[in-house]
C-alpha cells in the first residue's frame, strides 16, 4: 500500500509526473520505485482512454476535469 500512496501523492502534486505517466508510464512508475506489471500498464492505458472519452463528451480540455 505504501507504493500506492507514493503514486497517489505524486499524481496529485507533480504535473510533470502526470504527463510522463501518460506518455511513458513504465518509465514514470520505475522513477518512483514501482516495477509495473503488464496488467498495471494496461490499467493505465484504460484510464487514459476513459479520460479521453470523458474529455470528448464534455467538449473541453481534460485538465479541467477533476477525478476524485
């Protein structure tokens, strides 16, 4: 659970990390000590797809959408 807490805090507080997580998820996770499994990488891709779809539905930039 500690690794999830690290990831959670990093996503909330570091815009550069968030961008890296979308563009290069494996490298981003490894940079904070998480060795991602193929399932984790697929999950991140699914989240990115969902956010993109939500962005299209709202017809606005994803940066204005807050997922909590």
